[in-house]
C-alpha cells in the first residue's frame, strides 16, 4: 500500500465514521449531534445488529459494516474496547483511503500500535476520554501519532469538544492522564460515598446527606473553575483558627489521606503501563 497523504490538501471529503457505538461511542455520537453536526454526516458500525437498530431508531444515524464505513469516511473514530482493537483494525486496514484521519479512544493502545495496524502513513490521534463526557463535561487528552499534523490535531480537538474539554499532551504522559482524569471520576465518587456515609453516621437521613454532599461537590468544583483560585487558597478560606474544618483536616492528615491519593494514582499509572504492554 502506498504512502498516504497527510497534508490538509489531501484530506478526504466524507462522513465521520464511529466504529463501536457502545457507551463511549454513543456518548460521542450524541454529543456531536447535539453540537449541531448533521446526522447524515455521521455513520456508525456496531457488532450486534440489535444495538445498531436501537441507535438508528434513537438518532436516525446510518449503520454500516466496518469496512464500508471506513472506506467512505474522512475521519474514522475507533471506540471499541482495547481487546477488540486488533480485529477492528484488521477490518478497516484495506478499506481506509489516503488522507483519512483515525482517532482512537481505546485506553492503552499506543499510536505506534495503531499505525502498525493501518496503511503506511495514516495520521492517527490517541485520546483518553472520561465518563463525564456523558453530560458534556468530559476531559479528554489527545496525543498525535507520527503522521499527524496541526490540522489533524485541531480536527480531533473539535470532535471531542462536543462533549467537554480537550488538552494536548505528548503521548508519554497518557498513562499519567489515565490515572488522573481517566480514572478520576471514580475517586471523586468514592469520596462522595464516604462523605454521605459520614452524614448518615452523624444522624442525617441518607437523602439529605446525599443532597448536601452532591451540591457541596458541585459548588466547590464550580468555585475552582470560576474563581481560578488555587485550591489551597479556597481551602484556607473555610479553615478558621481552631475551628471545625481544621479539626477534620487534621484527622485527614493524621490518616495520611494526601499520601494515599499520591500512592493510589501512582498505582493507576503503573497499571495503565502494564495493560498497555499487554500484561493483563
Ligand atoms: N477513560 C474512560 O473513562 C473511558 C470510558 C469509557 C471508554 N473508554 C474507552 O473507550 C473505548 C470503548 O469503551 P466503552 O465503555 O464504550 O465500551 P463498550 O460499551 O463495550 O463499547 C464498545 C462497542 O464496540 C462494539 N464492538 C466491539 N468490537 C467491534 C468491532 N470489531 N466492530 C464494531 N463494533 C465493535 C461492542 O460490541 P459488543 O457489545 O458486541 O462487544 C460495543 O458495542 C474503550 O477502548 C475504552 O478504553 C474510556
């Protein structure tokens, strides 16, 4: 197969193809449609016909097989599980045309692996998304492959902005990103669970405790984003001398909660590296 054109002038015209419309694929599809992309400019492929029919019914989107979807597309977005990636690449390898951008949302699959499974010279972008994309508050980190230029990165960025924020990072940091924002929502939910339990321990009805904690989290996150203040400054504002907050924070320090967070995220980063190396 010949060297592909990666210049902007070589970009193909055609729909965006989302291959694998499970949880993340549907999230991206619905975000794109809500952000104004016409439904006839997107096609999807799915392994199970029942799932495909459900998505056509819900969004009116056309469903094709992997090879047909990839052969007509200007951009192919791979949203299959990491263990299904080799099969998906094999399906599209012969079909993909020069100039097609390939964007992968699969955790731990490197741009080198993607490039090795695609025609020589294919521009690829690797993405680590997170689940708040479901409510348009996702955090995605994107890294360019070998044959990716500024226009390709900008296109991937625009695509992902339909369901949240996007940062560009060198690929070597993708394991760290996985540990922080990829897995991050789970740590926050864990803290929320613990605080709700604490409310119940202190005698609050569970529903009340839940409302107090969720709104406090939402308010604190909004303050961080809107004031742009350092978290230490915001925390000090609620920590009066010898007060209640200081009594609680002292306990968190005594129980080494900050150190536990550092160790936990190191463990996630290391696990991400192991998985990427195929050491499941
Ligand atoms: N950082 C995060 O929080 C995060 C969150 C979600 C996803 N992700 C990444 O996003 C990717 C997708 O995850 P997901 O949660 O959306 O998984 P999912 O719900 O299982 O969706 C994957 C979909 O792709 C389909 N599929 C599998 N092989 C296929 C093939 N060869 N051709 C066409 N369709 C195929 C699957 O069909 P079947 O149902 O038949 O298997 C399924 O519907 C993963 O690689 C994951 O690493 C990251």
